[in-house]
C-alpha cells in the first residue's frame, strides 16, 4: 500500500493527521512541495493519498479506523 501525506509544516490539522497515522503504525511518505500539490489540484492541506486515490475527510476517518 502506497500512502502519501501532503502537508505544510505549521498546519495544525496536518500535524494532527501525521500523529494519528504514526499512532496507528501506518507507514507513509510525506510531501510538502507546493508545486506538486498544485499540479494535483489541491487547494487545502492535509491531503491523504492511498494507492493513487485522494481520500475525503470521511474516508480518512474510516481508513484510520481500519474500515
């Protein structure tokens, strides 16, 4: 499973999601490159991509619960 967290350093929601991923022992890569995020059409962070699919906030919650 390939997981990428798109984030910005001083973003509280990003920090929270990063902690939750680590607490759940989920391995992920991090990307904070603005150019990459803009190319993907992201307007907000954090964004979580799992196997090429960008998850909605509701899907992120389900993913973290293991559903």
